[in-house]
C-alpha cells in the first residue's frame, strides 16, 4: 500500500453530489481529491432527465406559478407517505434557492419549467443533464485545489484509533493507494441499481426488472459505510420507475447499444394500457406506483397511448417530455386510427377502441369510474379526451433506475451509526443517502437533494479540516 497524499477532503464519486461537494469544499479553501470509478464523470446524473424540484423561483414566476418553500416541504412530506425525515426536508427547502443560484453561477442552464410526477404545482426545473455535468466538471477542472482522478475506485475507509474516519483506500488499475484526510470523507457514490446482490437483498421482486442508472452505481459507498456501523433508511421502499421505452418493440430484448429513453406522456394526458389493450391504473399516480402496477401486467409490458394534441406539447427538456425525439428514433408508433395503432402493437383493435371511448366518456363526465383518475399528474391539471388524430403509442416497461435508499445522515450530512451517533469524519450526500424520499418520490427531488446536500457535505468536511489544522497549530 502506497500513501499518495495528505489532503483535507476526499470525495468518493463524480456525479452531481460529488461535484457539488468538491467545489463547495474547495470554495472554503480545502484541498480535495475527487475520485470517480468510471472513465467518465456523471454517474446516473448524466443519464437523468435533468429535472430539479425547486420552489419560489424566477422561472415559476415567469409562467405565473405560485409556490413557496413551505409548500414544497409539505409536498415532500406528503409524497414520502410521512416517512421522510422532517429535518432533512426542512434543510432542503431552506437551502434550495441558494443552491439554484449557485448552480447557475457554475454555468448550469435551466429551461422552462414543466409538470412532472408527484408535484401539485409545476416545479420541476429542467436542465440538460449532459450540460449540467459538463458545466460543473469544467469548474472542477479549473479549480486548482481539486485533484480529479477518473478510473479510480474507493475500496475501503480507514477508521482510526481515535474513532474517526481518517482515510480511504483507492484502486486504480493494478495499483492500490491510501489517501489520508484531515477533514473528512464524503461518500457520493450514488445508488445501487447496478448491484444484483443488493437488489436481491432489498427488493427481490425487482431482480428480473431491467437495471439502468450509472454503470458504476453498485452500492460501494453504502457497503463501506456499513462496515463502520452506519445506519440505513428507506431500504424497504426501493422501487422501479414506469415509462422506460422498449426500444425495438415487438422485440422486447434490450440490446447492448440501447439508449435509455424514459418518457412520460401520461402526465400530459395520455393513458396506459396493457397487452390486453385495457387500462390498469390511475395514470396520474407517481411513476413509482405505476411501475408496480406495470410489473403486475402480462409480461410487464405497457403502452402509453396518446394523440396529436399531446404530441404537440413535446419539448426537448426535460427529456421525459421529449415525445417527438422518441418518435424520430422510431420508438413511438403512429397511426391514423386506433385500430391501426393496435395492429402495430399486436393488441386487439376493438378492445383498444373501446378502452379509449370509455376513457373519453369518463373525461366528459368528470369521473373516472374505473381507476379514479382526477388529474394529469400529482394533483395538477384536468384529464383530457384523446381524439386528435394521428394517434401514438410508446411501448414501455418498468426498470430499476435509482434506489433512493441508503445511509442515514444528519441534516449536516454526517453519517449516523446504528445507535444514532455521528461517525466522525464521515459525510454522505446524493442517492447513497436514505431517509429523504421515504415511501414515495417527488420528481426532481433527487437531483435537488444531490446538489443541496453535496454542497453541505463539502462545506462541513472543509470546515472540519480547517478546525483540525487550527487546533494543531
Ligand atoms: C434515467 C434516469 C432519469 C432520472 N431523472 C431524474 C430527474 O429528472 N430528476 C431527479 O431529481 N432525479 C432523476 N434521476 C435520479 C438522479 O439522476 C440520481 O438520483 C442522481 O443523479 C444521483 O446523483 P449522485 O451524485 O448521488 O449519484 P451519481 O450521479 O450516480 O454519481 C455517483 C458516482 O459515483 C461513482 N462511484 C460509485 N462507486 C464508486 C467508488 N467506489 N469509487 C469512486 N466512484 C464511485 C459512480 O461511478 C458515479 O459516477 C434519474 C435517474 C435515472 C437513471
């Protein structure tokens, strides 16, 4: 084992939380090592739809949306089924406005806001996720206090005799190193969607569901923290996400070069039907709940059905609303009649016609007698009838994209052990953290959480380094 350097802060993982933590620590004058296991930075962040859940912004005001941090806090608690830690939620809403401005100062571009799942007012603030990471990574590259190491995996935390985390073991190719830290280690290794071992342990019902998310998201940070006695939260709430396109339908096999296309026509007014051409759920529900319903359908396959009026609302960002893009890639099918659309999908035409007719009748009557749909999504907007030809269908399924469960932290991001005590020198932020989303998930709140708590973790670890340096002199 060769010691490579003494530094103030080590940040494990080069996704959104890791970039924000590294930059925030360096802003406080700390020397930082930012490690990324893969060749490229970005993790799940770069594959994401790029939406941030924020409240009371200029972009909301520009389209006349009234919202406030307190309303956001209430919604986050409601969506979590009451399982979120109120102190974490409170910290999120107190810090979100400042973090939004900070991200813009780093060069991140926010686009026009739109409605997504589980938000009672439009508050998902879209970015382009590639631009998001590119902008932050450029800042990292320009910051002389940050040393960025790609293709370098953190393997173990070093716990000292004084009861604090004092270093991290690294592996790069055949070489192993140890980095010693004065301030602390920030775990920002993302979720564990790519770990069959951990999915089997916590969500065995999802073991056969397709897995997406960052290629390196295998739960490494979670395991390293466990090894030191870290407590965990929300492990029982790991769920899949509805709306992942089946790119080559009717061939349902994924191909190695497949692009992940997550699309949500249902929150614009589309309906979802199964292979029997029948609806199976209230489509306004969270895409997490729709995922469970979808996986219970024949072969776990569904079709998002919509019309030209919905296609006309397609926008490139957030990508979940980029229906035109998915059509251009040949993934969304189009036909001039419901019968022809059904033929392309290999489902029964008269049944699909009947399903749409019945649904349109419910919309006209203002009452969905089948599944009780009352809104477009998350309590916002009114359902619309489907009748403007041509008609469209997106063959899709549910996949494990994100896990949203993991180590328990205090609002200042210190990792807690199973007895509720802080593990000195150990911080965590982003998807590796549990206790924030609870049993549900508000769209945009994971990127928001990664940025907000990533910055807090970086600041905390840097302050600790400064305090230790002061006391040593
Ligand atoms: C398709 C998709 C769409 C999504 N859309 C949205 C959305 O619109 N809004 C939203 O809020 N959320 C969304 N999410 C979820 C969101 O993208 C993630 O929860 C969030 O990006 C997590 O950020 P992070 O920094 O914690 O982790 P990541 O961005 O995943 O970064 C973690 C990094 O750590 C690295 N790493 C792992 N282990 C190690 C190790 N041992 N050593 C060094 N590095 C390591 C990984 O390689 C990875 O680069 C989406 C997710 C997916 C997959």
